[in-house]
């Protein structure tokens, strides 16, 4: 049986850290990440260096973008993830479902790590310790205290702002 090879999916902070040259030839990133790196300066030149070493840029399919958005709603992470974060997670799940490679997301972003863990996608941190527990987020009204499973900004009962709070913690599947 042929073993799967690792493919590293780099988020913007992974690229900006300057710590990724050892696996650049086995790594990818999303179009969203490439747009977050402004031309000029050392970060841009490092990004160009990584591309020369083999970093490839991909866009996930719409099907997987939608799947990630659905999962993010279930975990309450939808308001905590940027479009670029969603792209990276979608790339990971798409690669995982194709079955040829084992995706590993390289990120210090706790919301990416939270959803990656929920999806059984491996992640590697750069300079942070990484999450120790998986969170389920909900919206809670700061006025009346009502809790909402869906992501809302204003309470329909009293009109106060809501805040994202942890509803449930579970230990990591690592």
C-alpha cells in the first residue's frame, strides 16, 4: 500500500514568519493569501522565494468552500474566519477527500485550528502553542443574556449587541 505524502497548506502568518523553507516544495496556499501579501518589501520577496522553491497557489472548488461555511456555522466559527481562512480550510478538505495527500495546515490562527480539528485535518503551529481544546461558539446578548446558536450581532428580543462566547469545550483529537 502506498503511503500518502504530506502537503502543507500555508496561511499568511506562516509565510510572513519566514520559517517555512524546509517544506516549501511540498506546500500550497490560496489565492486569498497571495492577495494579502503586498508587493514590495521583505515579506513579498520571501513569498516570491517560496514560489521559486515550489510553493503553489490554488483556489478551492465552490463545493468545498460551501462545506467549510456549513461546518463553520455548526461550530460557531463563521464570524471568526476570514474568506482567506475559509479558502485554506476548503483546500485542506478537498485534498483530504481526493485521498492522495495528507494535508497539514500551517497556522497560528486558533479559529482555523478549531475547525481543522473538527474536520480531522492536521495542523502545525509556527510560533504559538496551538489550541488545547475545541470550542463551540454561540452569540450571547450583552443586555438580556439570551443565547443564540446562529451568528447574530443584535438581539431580536432587547436590541442589545451580542458577543461570541464559548458554549462548549471538548479536548482535542490530536
